[in-house]
C-alpha cells in the first residue's frame, strides 16, 4: 500500500523532498501509460495516463538542476495522442 501511495504522489507531482549530494546526477523520468495532453493521472486500479504537461514539467525541473548531467526518459506506453507526443518531443530536443 505504501508503494502505491508513493506512486500516486509521484504521478501527481506531490511532496518531493530534495536530497542533497555533492555528486553529479542522472535524472530518470518515468513515462507510463497512454500519451495524452494535459496532466498525468493515476487510478487506484493501476491504470495511469502520461500527460504531456507533466512530462514537460519534469524535463524542465531536471534541466534546471545544476547537478543533473543527463536525463533518461523511460517510456512504457501503448501510444496515444500525436499532439502530446510532439509537445514532449519538442521539449526533449530544445
């Protein structure tokens, strides 16, 4: 149950306590579910959608962090909105 609550928090952009480190970091962004425009969603039954706004926001946060030297995007999606995919792609290449 605790893992499920942590996952819900992650998808909704909930409490994210920053850990301090002197070392460089690699940011990992998890993109899970069908791709849609807007914010990501998650349900108690395990279903989730990948919102373009949420993914773009995650990239911007990672890029703003001085210690982040690389960003890994892990995608587990059956597909979805071409517009949302394009918004995410544009954020990645800029």
